[in-house]
């Protein structure tokens, strides 16, 4: 107890400043984590969209009859997404066709979704 009969209670200014410093470091770490996770989420969404577009294009090409040999075709299938696809006949097998579809984001040509399918027709 203090001499005048009152108790000293509460925090000193130094303790409050140290506490706020620790709290601000924690908040900064959380904000950085949210920013990084948002970036990863957008990459995952783009990759999932590319896989869906590749599957849709593959289904459309497999459904077409009769199959016609087409060398690589480059097209933009939706804004920001490009596709390369081809339909070729196997050299030794006249009734066996290989359909290839590759979809990638316009900004990320190094990462793509590649599907290959064999069709006996």
C-alpha cells in the first residue's frame, strides 16, 4: 500500500506501450497471412477454371462425329484463358484417334492443364 493509504492499481505507461507493440506485431502478422491466402485462393480458382474449361472442350471434341484430323489450334476460349487442341489419327492404327486439349491462363503459360484422350472410331 502507498503511504497515503491508496493502493497503486492499473498499468504503467511503459506496460501499456509494450502491450500495444506486441498486439500490433500480431495484427500485422494476421494481415500478411490474409493477403497471402487471398493470392493463393485466386491461383486455385484460376487453375480450377482451367481444368473445367479443358474438360468441357474435351467433351465437345469427343462428341463430334465424324472425327477430322486437325493440327494444333490456338484459341481464346474465354477472357484470360487460352486453349491449344488437336485431333490426330494414330499412325499405325487407322481407327484410333488422339485428342489433346491444353488450357492455360493468358498470364501463366508455364502452368497449364493438359488432357489427352484416345477415341476408337
